[in-house]
């Protein structure tokens, strides 16, 4: 028995007619028998009638009879699960993974890896926190795991992921190039470092820290992404690895792993060495790299840098080819706003250094710590090193009868050096052996390298790759690889939102969807049901961008 509402249009207006009916079958066909006719009603009254004659009406109007067992965030988990299903991400691993660890099966490992990835994206925390909080989240509704999570199984799942990550990379590559239509020729590479809280990991070494933590051992992470930020290759190195030594290995990995005939390798200044360029060309591959600042002086020594003699490629951005040959091009780029900022910053630093040196000179005889010329020069050296413009100063001590110490400090500016550096303000030089690129295309390709920096920023900040306490090499790598998979999903959310003209970041999308709660309701008759909090128009718009018409609740 239920209330049936029939809409009818008349003269452009919709009228609603309500009746209480009972279902029955006649010759196998469902039919309705009218029990009570309510006549014409407005839409709000029709909804109230439906509720009033629903089988659970008594439970909902007598609130004391209802037990609301829990209310947990659900919408963000639902979106990630639907996206993974659509991409066939974890299902694909079921049929391809192997486990050399007798203590964990492939199916169990994949469910646990999925749990780690969900946690990284939604609320990154430790593995122990994942175990402790598992039953208090809606994650259990998206995993095929009976009972609680086990911490040792979580750790072992990282080992399985490390063992099979080459298969994950191939799947990510296929998804990026086929599903998301990414260009598989122009690939972007950079490296970063991530430090450890512990000290017993075998691949953790002291090295140049991009996190400014020289007191911590670290690992180096190399990441290859597409133009839209999809990761397709991740290499992990000891913490003392130098940027440029990884380049050829990465290019060889790409050609061995994927059906790529020719790669345009896009890397930053730290990647460009004479040996790397020769090795890339010996492999018959292409490259796009920025020239290190120190090299630029040599190439631009006799070049006039004037925006009036360059092509305008954007707001305050100018470029022209220089020193072009049959097999390579150099693109000189000038950002006039950056040039103005560089010059102002240099002048401010010069003024600050002069002020400190003048103060030292005027107080020379009053400073009780300075008694010799060496003391004075050490102090002057400390001032110049504190500021990057110290290289523009020539500092020396000279005899002085006016000073009680018998000497004073003098300085002069290296005006020639200032003039040379001033010429390069706001400029950068791009080198490539892909001679078919236009100025604009070459510039845009190089600017896309910032997508790798953004990927590292998300992995470090949003996905909280740190702190890392793992000791086993396989578990350290498995943890980093889980973060890479998480980043792929986050980037896919961002990409799909942009395609649907939804101007919201992936982080905000997940935050907004987390407001959709899953209610677990225990009814008076002993039954249990699930329900969702209201999904308003704004949330529905987000769901529609990902082709989700209706959010389903778990089956009881």
C-alpha cells in the first residue's frame, strides 16, 4: 500500500493528483487498486502524503524508537570508489599482481593497498591510525575485508605493492594515454627528496635536502608525468643521488617499459650536462631543458637582449631564437616584470650590505671582538655571505692613523660583474634538439615542467608523504608508491572537473563531498537501514560532473 502521485499538465501548469493504492498482479502484470482518492494536491502535500503512508512512518515520527547508530563522511569515499571502478584500477591489479610473501594473498594485499590510498587522499595519517579508526569511517563499505584491519597485513601489503609496482606503472600509463588522452611523447621529469624520522632505513642517506633538513637522512624520488600531471613512472634512489645522474636511466626505463619510439625529455637546469645531452642524442631521443645560469653568460655574451627585437608571446613575455643550428635551437626568453623585480631586489640587497659594512667601519674601534685585521675581515666576510650580493663587493683592510687599531676596512663594488648579471635579469634560456617546435610551443612545453613541482607539492603537503618511519627498503618504496597512486587519483579528479567546467580544486571537491554523511539507522523492529543526509544542488552539480546521477547507500 502506498500513495501514488500523478502529475498532469494543463495550460502550461502542472497539477498533482494523489491516491492511496494497493499493488496486485493480474495475469502476471502489476496493477494498482485505488483505496482512497485525495484529489488535487500541491507538490509539498504530495510528498507529505507519501511519507505519512510509508511503512516506516511510525518509526520516523516516534524518534525515541529509532537508534541512529552512526553518521560518517561518505561522499568523498564514494567519489573515489566510483572513479577507481570506472578506471578499473584496483580490479586490474587482481589479475596481474603476484605475492612472494606466503603470509598475504594478492586479493588481501590489494584491499589493504586500497585502504592506504583512500586514507592518503581523504585524511592522511599513520598506518596505525588507519587500523585504529577503520571502524569509525565509511571505508569499510568500500573494501572486501571482514572484521578489523591488521597492522602487520598493512605493512606486508606495502611489500606486495613494491614487488608489483612496474605493473601499476603500466596501468597508469595506459589510463593516462588512452582514457585521459595524454600526449605520450612529451614527458616531464624532476626529482625531489623526502627525509626520514627514523635512521635505520638502508636507502636513507645524507644528501642535498630540498626540504632544508640537512640533519635528516633522506631518499630521492624521481617522477615522470604527462603534460596534464598524470604520473607514469616513479624511481626511488638513495638520498645522496645527484639529479643529473638519473636522467639516462629514466629515459631507458621509459623506452623499455612503454611502446614509445621517441621521447621529448623535459627537464630542469639540474638535469643539463654535456654528458646527458650526448647520451640522449646517442639514444636518438629529444630533449627540452633550461640552460643553467652560469652557462647562460657564455651563450649570451654577445647577444643584445631587447624586447623590441623579440616576439611577444604573452603579457610581459618575449622570446627569440638565437644561435640556431641544423640540430639544435636556443630560445631566449625575457619576462619584463621579472627583470624589474630582479633589479629592484638586487639593489635592495646591495643597499643592505653597504649599510652593514658602513656600520662595521664606523664602529670598528668600539667592537671589543675585533682586534686584528683577520678579525675584521672575518666579520666583513660574514656580512657579505649573509646576502647573495656579497659577491659584488671587494673588501680589504688598509692602514689608518685615524683608527686606534691602526687600520680600517674599505670596500668597492665590482661594477663590471653587476653589469654582466644585470643583463641577464628576467631572462632564461631553453635548449632543445627538437627543431620543429615554434617559439610558443617550446615555451609552453618548458613551462609545463611546473606540473612536476606541483605534483611533489601535493604528494608532500596534501597526501602527507611524511613522516616516514619504515625501516625495510620494500616498505619505504611501497609507501611512496601508494602516494603516487593516490596522486594519480587526485589528479584525475582535478582533470575531470576541469573537463566538466567545474572550477573547483580536487581538494575542495573532496572536502565538499565529505559533508554528505552516511546514517546507520536501527529500526524498532530490529531491521537496519542506511540513509544519506541531504544532497543539495551544489553537491549534485559536483556529482554530475563525474557522471554520478544518484549516490547509492550500502546494502544491508
